């Protein structure tokens, strides 16, 4: 997957990779790769636990005994697509979300042949080499364009999405009114979006706890394990996330979830701050909250 934003050399590089609409192949040693999810299929309103949260609501006091419930009809749309399935062996389930319209995703991406207006897009999600373009689309009109394309062939339908394939590469495309998908094994992402497959946050509730602590939804990144290829290499980091309001925003927030509160020492917090290195002008705040470290900083503007 993409190089880690959390490392001192890769903050800007990671954003560039996200804007290009592709990911690399970083590994999470403890992860078993493509997983088969079991359990009760979920819906967009799961009342089975007591704590509900949305993007506009955060709770500092939380129980580790039960997973927080997510109000799926209230959260940022990209979170509904995040899955624990991966097309990459030993995946760290890295994801990168960019809100709004990013030309590099569209004009140079796998859906460029559809010649879409920038007004159609609300954001772009990259996970496991796949790209999910979120927005409002005319699926019927786009289906006509697919059928007219000399390089694509319609292959059928799945749920409310029309499926197609790039004839030379075999790259899959799925077209719906709320999203355009490009990559492989797209049915897994569609199942996740519809609640027929457990979402990443339901498999690993610490991602929900990290989202609670991230204040912005313009740029959002997360993954299992410590950031790869950088100066922050504490094996006790279970997963982490990063958010910014946008590329030009003067504040970025990192949240690291440790295996235990005992692992998150003052020395570990200092090491994370120092590991951000020259990618930030200054660290403006840091705190420990049980197993979670939250750091805010002013990123270097390029």
C-alpha cells in the first residue's frame, strides 16, 4: 500500500500517492491478508450496543468491554465503504480518503473515459489498490457510455451497480448512482457498503475510536500497525489515523492506538512527536488518553 503519512519522509509523498489513485504493498506482519468475515450481517442502523457516535460527536469516556456502535446514516460516506477484505497479501488495510474533487484521480484514473464533470464528485477513497469515487452520478447515462466505449465491456449487474471490464487489462468498473468503483473484487466493497459484509470498523472497533478523535474529514488516512518506512516504529502501535481539513490547512491531527495503556508511555509519546520530523513546522499539542495518543501539528506547506 501507499507509504505511510506518519513517517518523517512521507507525509507529502503519501498525499501525492493518494491523489494519483493508487497504493503500494506495505505489510502488516500480524495480519493474515485477505480475510473471510463472519458474524451477523450489518445494516445502516445497528442498535446492538449502547454507545452511538457520528462524525460530529465524540465521547472521551468509553468502555473497552464492548464495541462502540456507529450511526451509519450520519457518518462520512467513505467510512461505509471501508472493508477488512484485501486484494493484497499481508495487507495493513491502508486507506486514503480525499474529499471533494481531485483531478489526478479522475483525469488520470481508470474512470477518465467517462468524461465526468468535477461537480459529480464528493470525494475519492483508495483501499487495497481499488478506488471508490463518491458523489452523485447518473448511472443509466454512464452505462450507455460504457456500452459505447471500444475499450470496455459490460459484464452484468450486482445489486444496484452495473459492472464492466476494461478489455485489455481486466480492470473492473462498477457504476452506481452514489459511487464509481475501479479495481478488482469490487463486489466485496459493494457488499460492505450495503451492510451485507462487516465493515472495517465493525471488525476492528479501534478504528471507530480513532475516527472519534480525528476532527476533520477533508483528508483521512489510516492503517494497522506502526507507520511503515519511517521513524515511528513502535511495535506496540496497533493502528493509527491522520486527518486534515485539506491540503492547504495549517493543522493536521494524528491518532495512534496502542495495544495497552501501559505501552503508551511519556517516552513513546515523545518518540512519535520526534518521528514526525521535518514534515511539520511545529507540534502544537499532544496528549495521552488511555491507549490513545493524539498529536496536532502545523504541517510544512509545499
